C-alpha cells in the first residue's frame, strides 16, 4: 500500500504537488502550528538547560559514543 501510494505521488505533476503542499502548510499556519512548534521547542531547550544546571553535564553527553557504536554495527 505504501509503495502504491508513493507511485501515485511520483506520477503527479510537480507544480500541483507544490501547490498542495503550500495549501496544507498555509492551513497549518492559520491554525497556529508554527507558533505551537516554536513554543514546544522553547520548552525543549529549557529542559536541556535544566539538565545542564542540575546534573552538571549536557543531556547528550554520550552522543558521540552512541554514534560510534551505531557506525560499528
């Protein structure tokens, strides 16, 4: 079903797809989607700051180790 949908989308005219995407994005903006995302991101960043101040280290302190482990798999 997913590949069938992907095939249908691939056959659509690129300009029509851009217009549809633009319409959806504008509708989301009118509904406050952008403001909601910005608000949540602010809360997310505040959480990182809190982790640093409480624990003394960034939340992602082991990120490089995780990346290395994934590369070796």
